[in-house]
């Protein structure tokens, strides 16, 4: 086992002030009436309950400590010290400005110091942060910073590509636009050769080299 992170995940749920399920369903009924429909008609009668259940899934990341996924690591690596890369991890999130979907993929890489972590744990880490209200820049940094703090590798890199439906289905209405963000730490930030090797493995545009956060 690796060391336990000293920084506990913030408790974002105040059970004393959090609305009840009944209050949440009433809020959905209010929105349905505000939209101009009748929440008591047959087609909408169970909609408030369905919406609340879907929100439990959409925002389940608030109830999880992301660092816990990275605490179990493995030393039996035969001295492996090259790039570990997971490409094309799909994620679904919601923007904190309009609560509209953000759908995309994230590439995660790190240079292990002495330990490696199970690859499914990196995907679960992405899920934890994506299942919260987000902006892409913050989510990119959160994933990279957590890996860097807990695993303490020689380098950490996170590159995220996503489409924001607050831009494609409302407002400016520009479908097909994707946003790319990156966070490079350690060797990926300081060593251009290591960064180029990573980008070649991912197949991402080299313009990301100068665009990291």
C-alpha cells in the first residue's frame, strides 16, 4: 500500500441543509409549470421522480473521495519507469453555468517513480470529477493535481477534449466545436522531449505543447 493522502476530500454535502427528495421533486414540478406544461398530466406525472433519480447519477461524484481510488498501488514493476498512458477515457459531465452536458474524452499519463496504480482506478478518478458540476479547465487540473499529489510520479499529464452542449445546442449554436485543455506537471512540463513523446503516443496536435494550463 502507498501512503494515505493527508488531504481529505472536502465534504460538499451538508445533510442539514440539503433539500429532501420530496423538495427536489417539487422543484422539478415548478420548472415544468414554468416551462408551460402540466406536471400532473399522464406523460409528466412521474417525471419529477425520474429527474431526481437521474440527478443522483449525474452528480454522484460529490459523494466520493477521488484520492481513495489511488491509494492502492503496486511495486512489482520490474523497474518500469517509462510513460504510462490511458487514451480516450470517455466522460460525461455537466457545465456549472447552464447544467448542460459536456461530453468528451480524456488522456491521462504519468511517469511512475516507484509504484503504479491499476488502470481502472484512473478511469474511476475521471468519473468522480466528471459527475459534478464542472468547467473543463478546472476538471483537467483536478485530475492532474490529484494524481500528482497522491502518486507523486516524476510527471503527470492530462489532456481533455470535449464538446459543450451549452455552446452547441443553445446560445451561439455552433455544433462540431470541441474544446481542448491540458495540464502538464513535472517532466511533462519541464522536458520538451518527454512532452513530445507523450503527444506522439496520443496523436494530439503539437499545439497543445504551448497550451497547457
